[in-house]
């Protein structure tokens, strides 16, 4: 899993978003990776390698939050601007 995460992060940092998207999807689905789900949310939120889709981003971040991601919680708070809606799984 760590090698896959390394490759995903490398692709992301090199702006190869379609490649990183596929790798993060694999991390999320095969390994139930909070980091994978968080980064999928980032791709969807910013339209990196995919069409921008805030609802998909929030769904990914909620999955990451269930797996313990503090970054996902912050991203959800930032989007919702309140604590009432952000973190309902």
C-alpha cells in the first residue's frame, strides 16, 4: 500500500491528475485508505483530472472522515462553513 501511495502522490505532485486519480481510487477501494478518499475528494472539488463535482468531493471526504481523516473533517467544515451539516456520514 505504501508504494501505491507514493506513486499516487508522485503523480499528483507532477500534475498527472488522471494517473493520480486512478491510483487514489485504488487506494480508497482496495485498501480503505483515508488518504485515498481524501485525495479523491480533492480531485473532485478542484476538478483535477475529472469534472468539478462538489457533491462527489463531499462524499469522498465523508468516507475519509469515517476512516479517521482530520484533513477530511477540515475540508468538509471549509465547504459547509458550519458544523451542523459537515460531518453527518
